[in-house]
C-alpha cells in the first residue's frame, strides 16, 4: 500500500481475534511511535507501556466499565495488546501530553494498518486509570507520569476492515479556504 492507501484503509477496530501480535510486529509499531513528532523534541515527555498481560487489560476494562465501549465489551474490546501512553504531569495542564500522544498513536495506527493489524484510539480507559494511581506502577507508569491515551492492537475479526479503503472525501470537517 502507498501512504494514501494506508491512510484511507486505517479504521478503528472494535473486534479482535485471540491471535497474538508478534514481537517483530510490536517492534515495528514502536518504531513508528518513536518517529512521531514530539513537542520541543522532548522525548522524555511521554512513556509507553506495551501491555499484553490479559489480566491487566481486563482489569483496565473493568475499571472503565462497559459504557466506555461501544459493543458492551468495555473499551479495550478484548484486544490482545493495549499500548498505554503516559505523559509527564507538567504536560497535562498545558495539553502537550495529549497532543504528543495523538501524534504517536496515529503513527502507530498507520503502521498497524500497513502490517494488516487492527488498532483503535481508546481514550475511554484514561479517565478511569487517572483516578487509580495505585495501579500505575504495575502498568509501567513511572512516578511523575499520568496515563493520557491508549491504543488497542491485534488481528481484526473482520479482515475486510483492513482491506477496504474508505471513500476519499474533503467534507468530513468544515473547512474554510482563506485565500
Ligand atoms: C481522541 C480520540 C479518542 C477516542 N476514543 C475512543 C474510545 O474510547 N473508544 C472507541 O471505541 N473509539 C474511540 N476513538 C475512535 C473514534 O471513535 C474513531 O476514530 C472515529 O469514530 C472515526 O472512525 P475511524 O477511526 O474508523 O475512521 C477515539 C478517537 C480519538 C481521536
């Protein structure tokens, strides 16, 4: 796929198979993360936890509750991998933590699409996690960092999700041409 095909094919995946994601695939996803833009070249602003422990993902899911997911499964949709991004506390108020995370997640989602893997931007777990700092250490969140965004990763139950390109459009967003 060329770049525009990858962009058109990326879609949020909300149903995954149990097939595990390989270490090589995770490495490629992390390479994409590490190539993302980051405010002020400050790579310390974000830390990444790659969570593959089923019990931990299920626990996060239970904390957020079924209403945070669209299919009654909880917001992680039983994905085999949850990649949690945590931002330095100082970047929360300024918003940079969330902006950094968004760029990183989009890079990872595009790489996942190119690998034929499903992914999804999941903000639905963040509020619940932020109110449970006692869990931070076991989720790989260091002192001084707070979870700000997450991405699910796995094999899509419906493979057509990752083969069908969306119709090109420039009208989803209201756009003003100021000429
Ligand atoms: C900041 C942000 C937060 C999101 N949080 C969730 C979420 O918690 N749960 C979910 O199912 N989808 C979530 N999404 C995915 C959007 O619902 C999805 O991107 C949108 O409906 C467009 O669909 P597409 O990704 O298939 O193009 C989020 C997307 C963004 C950008």
